[in-house]
C-alpha cells in the first residue's frame, strides 16, 4: 500500500507553487531551508532594473503570512528543540492507502437504489455539515436514499443512534465514531446485525471495518512551520509562549497537537508550552476553557486550536479581552471552514495559518469505500488515508479551497 494525498491536496499543489514562487523562491517537493524565507511581497523594479522586495514592515499581517507560506515541511533550525516531541501515536493501522480510485466520482455506483445511513459526530460543526451536504449531492446524483443521523457530540446519543440504525435496517452505513475505543463495539454491533459498515474521520482502536482516516500529524507539522515562520517575521526576537486548546481523548487529536508543536518549534526553537486546556472540540466549551487559560497565563501569545470550533472559541475569548488583533500574537488550527478562512484572510486577525481538513474528499472517499464494501471489494484491512493541505493565506488560495470543500448553498 502507498500513502496518497487527498484529491484536494493534489489539486492545490499548483496554486501553492504559485504562492511560493511569488514569495522569493520556486516551490519544490523537498523541505525548505531551515531559515524562514525573506519576508517580501511582489518585487518592484528599481531604476537599475533590479527587483527590490517589499519590507516586512510595509506589509499587513495577511501579506506577511503569505510571503513566508510553504506547502512543505520545514527543516528544524535546532533539532534538539523537537527531540522530545512525540511521533504519531494514532498508528493502529499506519497511514497507507489501499489501491483504488477513491477520490473520483464514478460513472455508476453500487449504492444506486440502496438505503444508506450516514452518521456525523455533530451537525453543529461546519465540517460535518459540509460532509452531509456533499453526501446529499451524491445521493441525488446516484439515486440512493440517504438518512443522516446527528451524534450531537454526545456519547449517549451516538450509542442510541446505533440502535436506531439497526432497527431501521439500511443497506449500508458510513459511521463516524465519537471516540476510538467506543467506536469498536458500536461498529461490531452494526456488523453483527448484518449491515455493511465503514468508518470515517475517527479511527476505531482496532481494525474492524474499512475506514477513511487522516494523517493529521503531517498536515499540522506543515501548519506549525508556517505559523512559526510568520511569528519570526512578525515578532522577531520576542519570546513565544504557547497555549493549546485540546481534546486529548482522541489519539488523532493528540497527533494534531504534537504535529503542530514539531512544526512550530522547528521554526521557533525557544518557544515554550505554558498551558494546555481541554476545550471539548466545540465552541461553547472551548470559549470558557480558552478564557480561563488566557486569564491564568496572560503571557501566552501563540495558540493552537485542535479544530476550528476550538480556535473560534479562542477568538471569542480574545475578543472579550481586546486581544484579537494581529499585534497580539498568532493563532492556528485545522479544518478550513468558512468562518476560519475569513479569519485567515483578515489582516487584523492573529489567525495566520490553517490546515485544511477536506469534507468533500472525506465524503467522496467514504462514498466510494462504502460502494466497494457493498460489492465485497473492501474488508477490514482496506484503508484510505487523507493528508489535508496547508491553505495559502491569500484570496486566491482561500477561494480555491472554500469553493470545493465548503461551496455556498
């Protein structure tokens, strides 16, 4: 098996190359040099005909972030700074992808005429709302009946909907576990009822069904690199104090935080993690958690939110104390929802790096995987691993991402 970029990650490469080329060098597949690229925008011609980069002081925050952006991991400035950052822990089955054309809409589908159940962790999150909308499009195109079950980010609700699905007797299920451990008996129960089932997003704690998962560690390492490069350009010489709004119950999320730290410390070796709080992965829990963290640790000037709800809750907390400005510090996250990309493109916002977590890619991969499962062409060892791209903090990069993953409806 081989690891693949997701469909959208592959299509973003050309756009990223354009961004990188406009930022002082051509994009390559090799890691960039250990030092951050010069902070410059499009060069202007001097009387002698030589190009003169725009000084960092003359750029707004978004232009500065774009000038140091890279789609690739960075080389650590001081390898000792990342020596204690754990490697991926969510390695139940590794991160290889089984052979298959998983990210293309097929001419026909085995799901046509079938009754399909789709579960989401919580419809209140933009990611899962987008996933459900993409599935609705697929149901309309391929002619199958789709019923969506909302887990509401609640363990009891998820357990109850498993029983509801079994009672409803659909032909196939695309199941989103809320937790790795709890997902195992829930999927086993669906399979014992004779319902072909795949999982997506959170990986169960053991291989029990075909699955679509994400290699978040790699994605967040790149995002950490980009935020660190921006921090160095925006706040040269200023001590970096990190706070994390976490959801450490999931190994996948632990990988997100560790990947971010590996990237950021690669660029800012002297940075220090001073606080970690549990934000519950939803805005209404992340807001008070972030507020408490900032009150107890006012020196924090770097924050990583483990998903967009965590980061949006942090933005609300920063606004409440008058610190949601690009001069306060820096913020990064993962998902790439429309509210997040608005912050990313806002020159007054501290949110200046974002990893894409592609709802369309998840929907089409799970759709194709469920079809293969229904035909007996996929089993518990069949896996699709997605690597989301870093989103360029430019109007063009943001629009290219949003138009595919979060189209207006």
